[in-house]
C-alpha cells in the first residue's frame, strides 16, 4: 500500500465514523509562542478549550486530518532509521464527542483490522502526584486482547501543551515492531503559563500517527527512507540502496523540509523560521556532494543541479499525491528560484571552508610508520580552529561538526561555545565604546547621532560607507585612498584621493555596485586578530589610523576570504547589508587639491 492510499484509508476510516475531514493547516502557526506547526492538534486548540464551536465550523464534534508538521527537536537524530524534521501526522480529534473508549477501539481497529499489523505492546500513564494512573485505558486495551500494557511517567506518557500554554493530558502509545506509531492523547487539563494544571470543562481526544513511520510498517521496510515517500521524490539523487547512507538520509529529510517551509512562505534569513530553513538548505547542500562523489572541495556542479532536481521531484510528487498539497505547492518556479539563490550564495563559502578545514586537519594529522605499513593519526580540530572556520569562512557549526565526523576528528562543542561567547563580548565592547558606553550618543568624529532612531540610521550609513569605499576602488582603481568620512543620520560624506572629477557614468556604476551588495543581503561580521595578521588579509586601513596590536576587522560577505569588503574598523555595523535600504549618491565635488568628496543618502 503506498503512502497516498494510507492517507486516503485513514481519512475514510474516520469519515465513516462520523468525523469531518479538515485540511492541513500551514507549517507556520498563528500561535506566536511557537515557530512551527509541530502537531495536528495545533489548529484545533480553541475547540478543545471551548472558545470555538466545532459544530458551527465543521458540522461535527469529531474531526480528522493529515497535518504537515515540522519539528527541530529531533534534528540531531536525523540520519537514523526513523527520525525526521518534516513529517505528516494523521490524526483524529474529538472536542467533547467521545473519549478514551472510542479512541482506543478506533486505533485498535485501524491498526489490527484495517492494516493487519500486529500490535507489540501499548503504554499508558502510570500516575504521579498531580495526575492519577490511567487504569481505564489499561482495561480497555486488555478487553481488546492486547495483553502487554506497559506503564510510564510524565516524560513518556503525558503530552502537551504546544507553545506557552494549552490543552494537554495523559497518553497511550501504540507500538508496532518496537516503534511507536500512534500517540493517543486524552486531553483532560489546561496547562497555564506557570505550568499549573486545571481540568478542562470538556474532555477531548487528540491523536497523532506519523505517516512515514506507518508507511515503513505497512511497506515492511527497514527505514523510512525506503518507503515510497522518499524513494519517489529523491530517487534521482539517492543511489539506491544508498538510502541507508547517513548523508543520503540527511539530504532527503532536509530537502523535503526546506521545500515545504518555502512552500508555506518562509524565506532563508538569519532569524527564527528563516534561519532554520537556511540551515536545512545549507546542510543538504553540504551532504549532496557526498552523494555525487564531489567531496574534496571544488566542483559542486553535479550536486547543485541534482539538488534542484530533488526539489522539483518533491514538488511534483506531493503536488500530485494529495489534495492537501495541490494548492500550496503550485509555485514551483519561485521555490526553485529561492533554492537556487541560497545555493549560489553558499557554494563558494562551502568550497573555501572545506579547503581550509582540510588544510587545518592535514597540518595536524601525523603519519605513523611501522615496519611494513603506515597509518594516519587524525588531528583534533581545536575550538579555535572550529571558530575560525565559522567566523572567517562562514561554515555553519553543524557542518563543521559533520566534517569532523567524516574525517574522524574530534569536535569540541563546549570549546566552540566558549569561543563564541568570547567573540560576542569583543563585538559588544566595540559597540559600547562607540556609543560612549551607554548607547546614548554616538560621536566618534566620524559618526554622529543622538536618539536610538538616529543611531540606527548612522549604523546603516556606516556599513553603506564601507560598501561605497569598495565600489570606488572597483570602479576607479587603486588611486582611491580614504581621506576622511563624516556620517550623520541624514547622509554620509566620504573624502578620497583621486586626480580628476568622477564621471556621471562612473558614479552610476558605483551606486549600482553598492545597491547590488545591499540586495545580496550579505552578512557583516567582525573578527579580532593581531595587527600583523589583519594586514596580511589585505583589509583596508585608514591612513591616519593608529592601531594597537589587537585589532578588529569588519568584513562584508560570508567569509573573510571571499568578503566583498574588509576594513580595520571598530564598528558598529548592521548585521546584514539588506538592512541598509536603497543607496543614492547625491553629489560629487572637489574637497581640496587631489581629493574628491562624495555625499550619499539612503532612501
Ligand atoms: N498531538 C499528539 C502528538 O503529537 O503526538
């Protein structure tokens, strides 16, 4: 039975028992206390509490759905047989229509009779100081012939709420072949923000059964990745039976998850859901190179086109297989465009980062020789090295960790955290120094601002000025050298050496370059290094600047190596160039002999 038949069968089973079929809600819920939809019950929270009336909205107190879900809680487990970030959850719900008895009878009937699967055992809540043991469920299961009823506590057999507060209650779980396939939640309580439980006026039922896991049972496969849900959309990439390869599984999960997030309106960014999406895409790209054998730095050609192919296949598979998805995944062109842009942004960074990783790793590995043979002692990637790869090369932490696993090098998670904190402090200290320590006024001779609003503008102009400086160098060449700058909340003024008037065409090109870089949404990062090291990077310096032995270099781009601009600078700057807005040059004039002056605004 394929996954599409399973969905249909499930919905039909509950429809025949008086349930209204409700379409999946978006992966991005209304509830601001959670980032994603993680369970089928989320869209029904207000029916459980009595705030909304199910009869009015669905014509029944009982409903059923197949809900798209996304969970980050299992992200580190992805790669084993059964864990995923994105999955589909089949569920039946009742808002005061029925309770334990019917819910357990339905579950038993569907698993044992409709699907002919054998239930290994079930579990029920064992009871604690606040919630009594669930003897009733135990008896119902036994009356149906399920003899093995196990008892567990809060951690295993109590579910919810999602978000800061909501309905929750004891659960009963159904196990097939040792895998939990169905979770029946008996919603009896409301947990408030202080974690206090109050009995709900009307008791309810909320169940969740993962389609992928059930497909694994019904199709009798060893892993979820061998079910039709993964085989079809990703077959072009996953060299079956390579599906049991960890990279293949991570790739498969992340591509599917990212595709669905984009389809529900999430864009890659550095915040919240967008940040999770960005991490999924980047990690999928990282693992894709293993699937095509392009894994030693360089040459992502094959894997990048295959990644897009996998996205395409995912869209057409889901678009055709279930009406829940037809309307959401129509915009194939946009989904592919977003993937492609993110991929292009990241490939160069990844390539350089892997090369640097290999360099560091090789330099710290030793070949030990003994008579007749030699073997390599693999080097440890120190926390400093890892942070260097993160900060200067733009490699995400989980990719550094994955590289360490591949090369049998240790990854020092705690040390990395410490490095991270240290650098955050440096960058905060830099900002505070600039703001006079209180964030009240910003007056360094170069940057002048009062209110917070003005300070924000000045910071935008400051980053824009770095972009302008670089664009001047690109268009006018090395004769350009900064002679001074003055930034207010209204404009930036930049003085530089150049022997003649800058032509209107040149000005237009300079303005264009700055705006291209703003549009590219480049990250702005800071790194602390010794003055000598910083000089070696080629970072721009102000000719009058006096620098101590330790300096901070701000760079605009994913990594120090391929940054568009890098300068000796104490900040502060925006964190992404897209925060700046539209850049416009308003005037070009002579300032003094051999020195030109440009004024520019942000619109
Ligand atoms: N709401 C039940 C579950 O997610 O398992």
